[in-house]
């Protein structure tokens, strides 16, 4: 295979060396512009990772059968949260949103399992046995939980499914002949609007995961490592505070919605009728944006 080694050595593409420089420049600018928020995110994510690790050593004999499925599912999605921030810092916004969507989908499956605990594996399977509810993210959010969160999923899905948002923007610009002709290909640019689209989603998911660990998996007296539970609760309080001050009121309402979801989860885990809580909310109409 010497010819192959020679061919590779003689045809090294320069684009990837240039891309490394662009990634580094993006990361440096990102850290300069959002350094405080980045550091806070990693402290919060670290609190989540430590809390999940402690669950490994907690007493689990009292867990209902479905709880271990939830624990595994949650733990296996921690990497996506870390990877999403890494891709965001390097300017790969589509990748970051795709990873964020995956983590969001996993969290919804945790909720689904508590609501339908008889067959928790149904949340992990594409095809479920007859008579077993199957997981559908849109149906769970809009119909089962009556949450007006569909816009969140649509935004993330648009980037995850072929990056149709950027493609449509480029096509529209070409049709309207607005601006200079775009040179298409593998390239990056620093986009504040994309950064500030992804960042709140990531913070929201760390909060949602932290609350699930603290409220459903790890009681304070079960924490093995001193301070783990306290740091997790501090991180929850801090993220909530940041969303309270967020410039977009949409995120204020999301905090109230999250409280409602965890109230519903507590009822479901007690064996109470979670639908009674759900029914206090109005249905989400089909014409809701």
C-alpha cells in the first residue's frame, strides 16, 4: 500500500489547515465575548456530571423498575451536552443544535417513561408492542403535556434535518440577488445570532437534567460525595435566576412550564393521576405558532 501512502502525502488538502485557524479564531472570539457565561456553563455541567456519578453509589433498592432505565438514558446523554458546547465554541452551529436536539429528545423520553411506566423500554424503541404507547416528541409535548414548546423543537429540527434554514436563506439571497454572490462550500463565520440561539437551549437542558437528578434520582442523604447535592441545587438556582433576567420573555414562561412538568412527574411517580394536573391547562391549539 505504499502507493496509497504516497498519494495521501502528495494530496494533503489545505482547506482543513485553514479551517483549524478559523476554528481557533472563532473560539478565541467566543471566549472573549462569552467567557463568563462559558465558565458558568461548565461549572453547571460539572455539577450535573458529579451528581449523576453519585447516583451510581446511591441506594436503589427502593427504585421502581422503570427508574434504572431513566438513569441510564440520562447518563448516556451527558456527552452530547459537552459536545454541543464544544461545537458551538468552534463555530459549528448546526452541529451544536443537532446535539442539543438529541439531548432535548432524551429528556422528553425521561418524562414519557414516568407518564407511562408499565413498559419503560417503549421510550427507547421505534416499534412498541401492541397496546403500548409509543414515544412521539411532538405528541408528548403538545397533546399529552399541553406545552406550547413546539417552536423549540422546530428550530432545532430545522438545523438537524439537512440544515434547511441556512440552505433556504442562501437560496432566497440568490433568487433576490441581494448582496454579493455567495461562495458556497465548507466555510464558517462568526454569527452572534446563532450563538445566542444555541446557548439558552444548552442552559435550559442542563437545568432540566439537573432537576431530574435532584428531584427524581438522588435524595440529599443519598449523596456519597460531600457537597455534590448542594452544588447541584446551587446550579439549579443560578440557572433559574439567569432565565428570570433573560431578555426574551419566552424563557421566563419556560421556567414556569418546567415547574409544571416536575409537579406532574412527582404525581406520576407517586402513582397519582398526572392527567388531572395536565387537565388544568388549556389545550394547545393547532394554529399556535
